[in-house]
């Protein structure tokens, strides 16, 4: 809203940018909306044949008019070519856009979702358009100079006075005489509709009188035809700002719809309006969602109730001030006679009304976002707003909707471990004996699964249940070792049952038994660190069960991918439950396959600061390694990517120190 206010001309109520530039920018946004990136680039090269009177150009100097279209003279005609007015040029641009959009619709491109490149180009075009809108100090349509504005936090907007030289130029050309009359007419036009909405019209009535006050009061807007503005800045009331934006929407509605209009289910943009920047009604949640707190014998209101009460009290105070001001005006108006215009509120009453209005704005801001209200006393903690209830770790999403328990999953603190492979994840035994995988029994794995059944649920690697062909599940927890041995010997024995039509046909159903075995080395799990901001935030790792550990152990190379560190971060581990999910995790989601980030293509995995620090310590003059440590370092450096030794022979160097103990450096 503040950007639009800074880009509006206070005389003609258009953008200060020329019609040609605005029309061309809107046409480019329409093309990018449809995904026509190449055509949008061609539109940039489409220039007027002859520079119009106020057409925008990179350099507005008169001597550079020929630079607008360098191929104009070569195409024939030169100075003999007919002039192209602004309207003719904009019609030519619109024809080009309609032709491109028709082609896009014919190819089905306008109906699909935009890809990343198209989104980036559209975002870049919108940012460039809004930046150029605010860069104009003088209106290129009418030539008037408009005042500048500044914000005081998120509560007040002040209008700065024009320099005397620019004010004299506007006065000489009779600019600015109609601007307040048009804004007041806009307010009066809206007045009957507001009066129908109960007593809220009282607030608006006095707001309409604010622009008619003397220009000497700081909270007032100068009236037309007054003396040159003083050095005092003018407080812009919400009604005044709304009137300016509504006039801007009347003149530049097409461009503003392209910027602020939302897409309907039909794929078309809806019309926008200046009402989107203003709040007339505050929604109130039911009392069941803001219960009072009880501590001993005392009852404390819910923070949301406190905020809503403050808004109601401020509205009531504003009504009382306005009613008091009107009661004082009526006798003065009666004494002045019927021919005298109504007197405006006195300055003390006006200042009180504006103060109450500012406080109301602050209270509404505090309800939505407590950081955007007027700061309270130093030792008073502000009441959290709606934004504070949603954001950060204590918010609704991260505290109450994330990190919840699901089946076949584990969650624990992560710890660094440079000794495991980058594609592995170290799992503590407490997780390995709880997470199970239903593995079908075949001739190839029956020996391992028999031993798992014999070990039972408490010895790793073991099993917790056996699922028979008919779906019946036998728990191993309460079976003796002899019973488990008997059950293990029957894993390949078909179950004697027939079902349905197959029983009548004499065809036995052959379904493998399944053993719900413990998690073991080589299994594939999905690791996730929240917040899951991009695709590599969930990657597949191979399991390495580490006896004696209590936390999940991860290699340093995965830190950038997960945006993780080891200061208490927690991660979730999910165990796929069928072979298709295992195959997808192993060949598609494997962390070795997630080297580049999808957004920009830059590398994600690699050395981090910990590797550099370790290298410095390892190469220090006073760092020595025992034989076991020396061989461990050599193995980690020389081992092939595939598991194994490579089948070769490694020739080691002699130790640097022989006595009293052999040490390497």
C-alpha cells in the first residue's frame, strides 16, 4: 500500500510513470502469466516508431529520440514515416499480446502450471515494475510534482511538504487544486454506505472533515488554495489514503488487477480494489477457543480476549469523542446562521480523535502481529498476536502439528560420526530391536530368518512376529526357546488350508510366510530433518547398527543437505515396509543421488568446517598416531567406493618415532 501511495500522482491520480511504460509492463506481465517467456523478451524490443510526447525511454533527452528504434530508418521512410501516437503504439502492443496468448492457448500452454523459470521471470518483472513506479519524482503524464511520504512504524503515514520551488511550479500550472475536492467527493460518495453499518459511520464522518482543516495543524491535510505548505509534516488519515488509492484504481485498474488480482478456479484473474488494504471488520473467534485461565482463586482472561477488549474500548472512546465534538459544533453552527458552512472540530478535539484513531490502528496491529504495534512499557511483555501463535518453534505448526509419532518410525538426537560411510546412518540398538521389516521367507533367506526367530524379540538380530499364509500373526515374545525353534523349522512348510473357489477346485494357495525381523545392517531407511524445505530434506540411508550408542549417528557430509548441526538437532527415521518402497529409497532417494540442490543446481554435499579443523589438527607437528590409528586413517583414505579392500597391497611408511613406542605422523 505504501509503495502504491508513493507511486501515485496527486494531480491526475495515475501512476507517475508514462502510459507507454505502464501499458508495456502490463502487457509483459500478461505474457509471463501465460508462460510466454520468449514472447515477453520480444516485447521488450518492440519500441514506438516515433517517440511520443511523453513516452518513456531509458534516456528522455531530446537528442536521443532516434535511439528508441535504431532500425527505424533502415526499414524505410526515416523522417517520412508517419508518427505513431501513444494510443496507436499501445494498440499495437495489445494486438501482439493477444496474438501470442491465442497461440499459447492453442498449444495448451496457458492452462498448465508455470515452471520455475517462468515463475522467476514473472517475479523479476513484477519487482522491476514496482521499483520503476516508485523511482519517478515527477508525473510523466501531467507534469505535476507530488509530495513524498514516510512511515512511522506500522501505524502512521506522514506526507512531507513539497519544496517551495516545486510547490511554486505546481501553483503556476494550477496543479493540485482539484485533488482534495476529488478525494472529498470520493469520501462523501462512500458515506451513505458506511452509515448503514451501525454506529461505525461516526468514525468515518469526522475522518472526512480532516482534509478541510487548516494546514497549520500537524494532524491535518492542507486545504486547496491555502498558503504554501509549512515545514510541518501532515498525518495521513486512513480515509484520506483510501480515497487516494480508490482514485488510482479508477485510472490504473488494469495494471493493478494484473499486480494484485487473484486467479479464479476458471484460470482468469479477478478484479482487485483498494479495499484489500483496509480492515473494516475484525473477526472474533468463539469463546470456546479463548478460555480463561484459572490460578488458585484468580481468573485471568485469555490474551486474545484482552486484545479484542482493547479494540472495543478504543472504538467506544472514538465514538464518544466524535459525539462530544458534534455536540459542540451544533450550537456554533446555529449561532452562525444557515448560510454559514459547518465549522470543523476544534483542534484539541481533533487531536484527541486522531490519537484515538492511531491507538485503534495499533490495537488491531497487535491482534494480528504484536511486533507491529506501538511498543508498550519496557518491563511489559506484549501479548502474542495471531502471527506469534503460528510462527517459530512454539507456534501451532511446529509445536502441535510436526514431530508426531507414526508407525515404523523413530526419532532421536543426532551425533557426528566420521567413521561411518556418508551413505550410512548409525542406529542405536534400542531402535534396531523395535523397528521390524516383514520379510517373505524363501529358500535364499530361510537360514537367516530361522536364526532370527530363534533369537526372539530381545536378542538382536532377531524377530518379533511370524505372519502365516492366512494372515494370522504369532507373537514370539511369550514363546519359549523350544517353541521358537519348532516354529522356525516350519517356515518353509506350507500351511494346510484352502480358501474360496480354489478350495473347490483343489488348488492350494501358496503364499510365503513373513518374518517381522529386526532392523539390521544394510537395510534402507528414510531420514528426515524438519522443517522439510526441499526434496533432499528426506533421503535414504543404509543402516549400520552401532552397539553401545544411544543416539542416531550421521556423517558430516550430510549436514548441508539437511541444514543440520549437532547442537541438539533431532531427526526422524522411517523404515519402508515393502520391496517397492525399498527399491525407490535405494535407487531414487539414496543420499548419494542427492548431490545437487533442485532449485539452483549447486552442490549440497561436501567438506564443511569440521573437515578443515580436523585436517589442521592431524597435520600439526605434535600430533602422533598409533599403529591402529595410522591404519584406520589409511583405510578411510584409500578404500574404494564399493565395500571391500580392493584386493591390493598397501605399502606403509616407517614410523616417525621408534622408542619408547612406534608412532606415525
